[in-house]
């Protein structure tokens, strides 16, 4: 008759296994800790790069959609503003013997109008699909002139005048019937007393409808985007009331906008720098945007 035997670990063997397993675990953790820390840090930096790049690309997109020569930067470099294009087209002069545009509330046929219906408050665009709904201003040949850093009245959208390069705030625009084929007849309503005249004519007969002022400002650790419908002579110190500031980036520790206006030989150049910090990581992203200012 065979005697049954039982097998198992002794206490000494169990202690040895636990000790060896602990040593192996320590060795593995010491070997893998640095790569894991590097992976976590790389992931965090990638998120910061994506956040900064997305924010700056949004600014660049609006800059490319700005009315020529309307981009301006605050003296402290923490903010910029521009006049956003609603639509653009080429126009026909609306007065006989003139290349420009002028508007009045006089009766049709009494002002030397060259439009299809002889209206004194309208003009023709070479685009039958253009719809002015939502536009707040009409801009013609804005050269962005300044004197001592101050916008020059009549030659800069930020210094409205009559005659000038931008219609007064409060004028509305509507489509009128009777335009020739492939053209649009646009009327200006709520004209000031005495009418309005553009100071300059565009050699290319190019005109812009603008919808709102768009601004970007770095403040309180954020980069915010805001918009409003007033023409201020300078950038306000804070987003105006009702401008609905929306944060594009948080944890902003550094921000700088610099702008070199264009010349007849080159386009303008906007340089943007954005620094975002998180858990000891500081990431600075720089982006430059060429600004086509041909009015």
C-alpha cells in the first residue's frame, strides 16, 4: 500500500519568491519610469502646441478676411483689431463724369446719377448674387493713412469723415430692382443730411462691405476674441460692453502682437507670439502672417 505525500511551498521559499519579485518590480519601475515620464510630458506639450496653434490660426484666418489697411495693434502689443469683410465686389461709378461714389436723398434724376434707374442713393455692383444683409459699412479705397500714429480722417476707416473711406455708422443697405443683367443695384438708407461722398476712387473699382470689428486681447491668463459694431479711434483697454468675449486659449503666460504695415514694395507683416504654461512646462509658439493691403 502506497503512502500519499503532499507538496507545497515552505515559508522560506515563499519569502524568497516575494523578495525576488519585489527586486524585479523595482528594477522594472526604475527602467520604465523615465520613458513613461517622457511620454506624459510629450503628450502634454503636444496638447499645448495644438492649443496655441489653433488659437493663432484663428487669428490668422480673421486677419486674412480683414478690410485692407484696417488691421491695428495696441501700443502694449497685447491686442489687435480689424474690420471684418462681409463681401466684396467691383462697382460702377454712380455719377456722370466721376470714378467715385456719392449718395444723397435727392429725387431720382436730379443728381447726375449714372445708375440704371437714375437713383441718387444707390450704385451698381458687378455681382448679381451679392446680398448686403448683415453689413454695417461700405468701404472704398481705405489707404489706412496715419499721422503720428493717429488715424487720418477721411483716409482711414478708424477715423470716419465725410468725405471719407467708410460710410457713417447707422447707414443700412438694401437690394433694389432694375439692375442690368449680372449686376446688383444697392441702395443706401438713413443717409446723413447732405448725403455722403467717398473721398477717393479705387483704380480697380473694388469695394468692400464690412460687418463688424473683430478684436483679440491677452488678459487675465487668456486669449479672448470679441466683436462689436462701433468705430473707435483707438483700441479699447478692455473688450467693449456687449462684445461677447470668448476665450480661445487659457493658461496664457505670455502674448505679443507686432505689425509692420505694408509698403508699395511688400505686404504688411503681422507677428504673433503666444506662450502657454502648464505644470512647469512653458511652450512659446510664433507665427507670422502676410497681410495683403491692396485697397
